[in-house]
């Protein structure tokens, strides 16, 4: 194959990769470091088709022994005059993407840099098929096809799975363009290449579970126990203050007493003594150390402080704090967090279930947030993101995690004063430090302009689907490198399932069309079909069913509301001691509430031993 400057005559005919055997040629009339202008003929004297020099096409420009690749981003006519039915000169504006080189073995390779720029008069034409394949070739063993080039459906669009996850990624696009379907497709490809990776989806609309029936379990407040003592102080305060800014005095009291409550449990495990007024120098447990404690212990500490002679000024705040705790603990919507009878093994079970240890062929967990009380969603998201990072770090890379943040603008808004700070902090930590420990991030949003710019900049691979907002388009344009910036001009008009994909996971920026997803795997499809079938009876709205569902939302699908906490209630039972940690095992199946079982499977036993080590490492990290 000729890889040099001979591009005409017999050499042209011998090349089987030409898109068009008798290609129309243009000539370079202007060039700078990033762009070139090509003069070409359009009309009866030209053999070119009407769409030959159209925006979005790739063009080859001969430059010595190499061929430069450029993207057409603008086409103009000199003097703005068009001769109908006659020949016309058009000026084709292209941006350089890189160059195709011929290797000694005859293969064609593409590189993003340009070693030699074209001279005036250099020949330009539509890119040939072999060059097109070289431009969008696989990047390595972990490259997988996810669709095809929009301009040539015969050329697969590849993504490098390893680069995609290890450098974080983002999928952005307005509502209805197919973001969820694209994410589903990407996750299936990721699992195919990395079956060991644990994937956690923060699912605000409960739509992803039906898309992965063979790969995922669905977790919500009905089948998981996420004990309140696993929350850090900021997260716990966000729950009990119902998402509002905490009263400073109450917050300070809560900080002191939560730490004392944790110390009480720690001392009971080690045989130590506990006093209400303990010297700070003697404290070995922080307010955030994940040590189980009873809610009754916390309430008792509040009552004890109310009774102190020197606490008159604090009494109104203490009573308010006690009322808040009792109110939220009595709310049936929060039973998954406060009606927890277990101790450290409950934490172990929650981690095992959410992060699929062992995964049993289902490495994906979709945490359904739609059914949670709005007051607790931020805290739960914060806990999950924080645990994802801590687990990866504590396992020293043996257990790697990927967190998918759907509607990420909820958690990491551009406005620093908006959102929940601990959640932002947890996600930012994954984005900035996660790849060192095997903790990765996938950001999904319809408004990239409303995302934290620092966190978005850490996503080194981006799928930009249709975006109508100019601010959002500017964000993507700023992220595109070099001569590919003109691709941002397509964002307002590309079709559903199309995306401008660029970054570390791609050989070069590309406009692709995602594979068609089977209807039964579409996110939210089962939910929509269920709603259509169940909400209508003989073309009439089932009002009784609506009322029943409204009541169930209020009661959180519980059969009855619990009574006010008492000394004998499960809510106030003492958590099990750390010695019970060694008895807990496998993650329960999706349809059951977590229970402690003893597994005889060697793989499960090894996974549980690893999980026990993780929990112990958590406590050591917080206590150190």
C-alpha cells in the first residue's frame, strides 16, 4: 500500500480503502496551526455529490508522506454569490485533528499531533475508509464497541474501558436524549471487561434496576438497614434537622454527646469506665468513629445534662434536641435507619449488600433514592460515596468501586452555597484522589453548566449528547481540545442516541451513535409498563389505588407506625459488641432483609474475612 505522497492515478485506484474511487479534490489556500481553508469546485464540472463538502465530514490533506485529518466546521461561498446551475467555488474551513502515517509493516496509524503542515496548493479530499478506520481504531485490549460513527455506520466507535473508569467519566445531555440508555450500555460493557469492579448507582428515579435484572440488585429502605451510627456528625445533623441549617448551640451539644455515646460503647467493649465529663486528653474515639451506640444512650446523656446544675442556659436547646431525636426515631419513614437492632455486624451487612461482597454474579447495586424521605437523601448519598472511597482505600486496591451519580447537579452544584457539603466533599474526594486507590466516578447530568467545575474537570472522558443551553455548550466547548472545538457546534442539533465523545478513553474526539438498546433493557421501561397496566381500569383512573399508594408513601410501606421509643423497644436495644463481627457473612439475596448467616462456601468465606478486615480498618482510621 502506498503511504507516501502519490495519491493520484494508478495508486489511487489500487487503494481499496477509498470512500469514493474518483474523489473530488480541493486545494489548500490558507493554513495556520489549527485550521486550514480549502478551495473546491462544486457544480456540473465536479464529480462530487451534493454532500461532499458538508459540515461534519472528515477531510484528508496530503502532507509529504502523511495525510492530515481535518473536520469540516464551516463552508462558505466567496462574495456570497451562487450561480444556479453553474460551477461555483466553495471555501471549506477545517480544523486539524491529527495525521495518519504509514508504518513499515503497511499498517496505518493515527496520532493526535501534526509533524508537518500542508503547503498552499496541497491536495485535499474526503477521507478514505482505511484512514477513517485508523483514526478510530481500538486503543488496547480493553477497548469495546459501543456504537458506530455517525458519518459512517460501518466504522465501529470504540471506547477504552480501563481509561474510561480509571480517569472518571461524564454523560451529559438534555432530558429525553437517551442518557440513561447510554449509561446502561456503558455499564454492561464495563462489567464485561471488569467483572471484579463493584458498581453503585445512585438512582433518584428508581429506573435502573429493571435495566440490569441479570447483573444488579435493587436496594431501598425496605431491604437494607443503614444504622444512624454509621453517619458522620454532619450527616446525622442533616437528618435530625430535616435538611435545615442546624441551630449552632444544639449542634455543639450533639457533637459532644454523640462522641460520649460512642465512647460509652467503646468502653463497654474494653471494660473501661465512662463519665459524663471526660477529659479531652483521655479520648481515643472521635465523633465520627463508626462505633455502634444506642439511641437510648444518647437520650440518656441529654437527660443527664439537663439535670446538671450548671446547664440552665443549655436546657432549652437540650430539650429541643431530645424532641427532634424522638420525633425522627418515631417516624416510620426512618425505620431503615433508626429501627436497627444490630451492632457492628449491621454495618458489615450493609457494606456487603451495597458493595456486593461477594457479588454472586451481580456486581451492580442500584440504590433507589426515590422512596427515601427527602430529609435523608443527602445524608444517604454522602454515606454511600464516602464508603465507596473508604472501602477501596482500606482494601488496598483489592476491591475497586465505581459510583454512578445520576442527576449529579443535585449533589455537586456549581453554587458552592447550594447542595449538601458532606456529599460534595465525598464526591470531590473520589474525583481528586480516587484513582490512586481504585475508587472511580461516573457523573450523569442534564445541565453541565450547573455542575461543580472542579469535579467535572476531573472527568477525563465525556459523552456530550444534545444540549440546547448556550452555557452548557460553552462548558463542553471549553473541555474539547485543539481542533475538535468546532464539534461543540453540533450539540444543539444532534439526534437522540448521538453524542460527541472525547477524552482519555477515545483515540480522538468523535461523533457517534450509540447501539440500539433492546426495549426490555431500557431504564424505566418496566416501571412505565407497570404504571400503564396498573393505574387504569376500564379506561378509568383507579382512585382507591391512588389513595392507598399515597398512604403507603407516608407510612413507608410499613404495616403500622411504631409507638414512641421506650426502654423496651427494638429501637433502643443495645447494639451487639464487636465480638459478633466474626459471625456475619454473605450479602443476602435481593428479596430478603439482611440476616446473619454462616456460609460454608470458601469464596464467600474469603470475601467475608476481607469485609471484616475492612470494617476493622475503618475503625482504626477514625480512631487514629
